[in-house]
């Protein structure tokens, strides 16, 4: 299964080691979950990781971004999605479409449609439930 991870998934994984988002990241790092990544999304990860409010987690975020970058399927999406009011959220759906991902995984479900062009938008708990645990 291929997914796109919202930046908030990486942040939550660093905030709560062992939590649902951390488990999703671990599944990706182990190869049990495929991750799609575009240059624009990686730049978004880097930008958010440098924000002062996440200073305490910068080392963890740098490692998470490096891990995802190393294992991800690289895609070059078209900017076609206009389903979200925030262009950064549309970026995730465009990345998913370009990579053939089944899901965007986010902690902010309210910012997205429940599905777009056959791509589901779910949170970490929902993904884990679908994967059986």
C-alpha cells in the first residue's frame, strides 16, 4: 500500500514515540508501507521542521525526514488539485495522485475532503486499523 504522509504525522511521531503516528512511520521505514514524496513536499517537511516551535524536536524531525527521503517513491506531481483551501494540503493530494497512493495520512482530517480522485484521506489510527493493528 502506498501513502503520502502529512507533515503533522512526522511531528506527532516525534512528540509521541510509540504512538500511532510513530507506528505508521515505523511501518514505512520497515518497508511494509510505501511512501510517495515529491520535492515540494520534502521542502514543506524541511520548512516546518525548522520552525522555532518545533526546536525541541528538530533532531527527531531531521531523522524522520531523512528516513522518508531515503525510502520514498519519488514523484513529480501536476498541480491539479483544488479540493483544499490550503495549497500545502492540495500538494499532498497531488503527490498521492502522481504516485498512485491509496491514502493521504493526516492528523487534520477536517482540512481535506474524505476522498479525492479515488484517494482516501485518513488518520494514523484508521490506517493501522486497516492494516490489522
